[in-house]
């Protein structure tokens, strides 16, 4: 929304691809069953592969920054977001699971 209302530069499709892949990964891992292992796998792929590796690549390409130092600085962000995302998905899974059971009953 911000990019449409207040564009700063040209459109870069890399981040859109990462966002689409994030939705696909979460859907593949969590669609049928939401176990601790599936949530952990979804968070790991999302944060380690998509956010850390792929988004770092997009930032490097977009701004011409060297990949290595950028990767090292983004590991801190990833280390913080892994437990946050795991906890939030776990809480939302429980909350939505209870809501769905009440609506059916």
C-alpha cells in the first residue's frame, strides 16, 4: 500500500516473489495439520531460506551492497524473529482452532 501511495523508487519484484513464497510455504506446512514440528519447519524455511537468504540477495542486488556483510547483519534479525514467529503462529493456531470448533458445534 505504501509503495502505491508513496513510491520511493522503481518497483522491484523480488520482494513480491519472497512474499508469495512465504504464503505458499506457510500454506504447504500448516494447511492440514498444525503440529509443533510443522510450525517449526514453516518458520525455519520462512526465516532461514526466504528471509535471510533470498531477501538478503534482493537487498544486495537492489542497493549494490556486498552480500556477505549484509548477510551477517541480517542474521541478528532472523535470530530474533524465529522465536517470535514460532510463538505467534502457535498462539494463532490455538486461538483459531478453538474458534473453528465452536463455530461447528
